C-alpha cells in the first residue's frame, strides 16, 4: 500500500519562503517512479507545479514557478521536497504530493492528502 504524507504548509507573507516535504512509503524501489507536486487553488483546476524522476533526478517545472521553486529528493529518506522562495499571493493553494509508476507497466498514480499554503500579508 503506497502512502504519501505531506507537511510544511502554512501562512507566509509575500516574498517569504516555505519548504514542503512528502514522505513516501510502500514504494517498490526496483520500479521507476516520478515524484511530483501539484496545487489547486479555489475555483481552479489542479495543476502540475514540479516533478522529478526518482532515479535519474531530472526535473520539470511549471513556467509560473521557474526560478522560484526547487524540487529535490532524498531517496534514503523516501522524501521529496519543494522549496518555495519569493512566494506570491497567486501561489496560495492546496499542494498535493503525487507519485506515478513509470515502469514497468501498468502505470499507477497515488496522491497525498494535501497541505495548505497561504501567501498573504
């Protein structure tokens, strides 16, 4: 049973920083996984923020967060992080950790419960 547990959300002023963490359990490490952060603001669709290949470490970012957010992983701790700097009110959302099994098929997707990030003065 795969479980993802996020932490690190909260209230921060514009221009501030937060670091989100997601601890994964139940992954089969001989498989290839991608780890991602998504977010969903009120009244908007869930969107991809950043993703990282657990094995290769290659990353991908949404244009809106490039240069401000950094995704990283610590495989020894089964943890993926999202360092968020220069936060803006538009970054306010529930942030969800996601893991997707790339290989072998079939693909599988798992979600965490989400953590609230509020950027406000």
